[in-house]
C-alpha cells in the first residue's frame, strides 16, 4: 500500500482581505492546511476554503497592536499544534498597516502603533513559532515588506522605517535559522491594487506612479500570492535571505 503523503501546514497573518486573502487562497490551492491569523473572525472564509479545497483550517484572532496578546496567541497556536503533533512548514507574516503624514507633524503614538503592527509583534510572533518550523523539513518564513522600505516614499516615515526593519530582520534571521533548514525571504511589493493603496494614496498620485512604471499598471494581489507560492515551494530551495521586489519596474 503506498504511503499517504502528509499535508503541509502554513500560518498566515492578516488573511481576511487584500494580499493576505489572495495568499490564503493560493496556498489552499497548493494543498496546505491553514492556520489563519487575523484581528476579526471570518467564518465564511474558513467554510469556503474547507469546502472548496478539502483542507483543514483553524483560525486565531488577535490584534498585532497588542504585543502581549500576540505572544499569548502564538503560544496558544504552539500548544494546539503540539497536541496535534503538527509541525509548521510555512509562516507568512503578511499583516501590516500604514499611516501617512509629514515627519515634522507625526505623533509618537502613530510611530509606536505602526512599529508594533509591522515589526515588533511580527518578530515576537515568529520567535514563538520557530520551534514548530524546526519540526518540518525544508520549512520557510516569508515576510511581506514593501518597496517603500527601499524607495523611502515621502510622507511615510514610520511605515518606511518599519518595513525596512522587517527586511533587516529577515536577512539576519535567514543566517541564524539556516542550520535548521529554515529559509527566510522577504517580498517587497510595489503598487498593488488593494484597498490599502486606494485608501492612503490619491488617484492623482497613483496615476503619476503608474506612468513612471515600466509595466504601466498596478500589480495584482494574485501576483503577490503566486510569488509566495513559488518561494514556499521546492523550486526556490536555493533562494534564501533575499528581498524580492515585485513592482512592475519602478524607476
């Protein structure tokens, strides 16, 4: 009798909308069992994924603005996985937030909130999950940063800095975790057609940026999800410690 192939498991943060929702659907299509992490419960997404892809889906709800709450939730995930004798093959740190404003008028509360969501909570969440990643062969961490971390967009000081910190974290972590067979890479999306983009960027600015783009269009959420799928696969085994821009050719 042939041996039954064991399902892989992925954890995704910020999975209820935008890029995170597309990543979730793509990984479900790849056959991953999913552990979905978001601020708000979404039974409809869970039901749809289970029925369509015949996978196991669990959901945990917590707010990345609360670091202690995030750490507590990560420990709950670890406890549940250990009880199920379940390792983790992939961690996608996708959740993020943005606030805009000129530096001279920026409030310390905004800086603190953006760094808590985009950096600190994700760092400590990852720290808690690493032992589960060690259980699986050839596991992977993918952090979603932004080209803003590399281009230093005007009026986004805190956001740019938090996403740049995530890139530095990814590079350092890739060196520390290589001995355990865990790859760590970072994706830096450019102009992607999401609610976050249209909510914080005027159409005039979007049009100007499109005109400066070689591809002359916005990227899609599915294109980011396809890159995540590739980086998580065996096809990318020799890619480690890298930041991959997916921006259509910004200049």
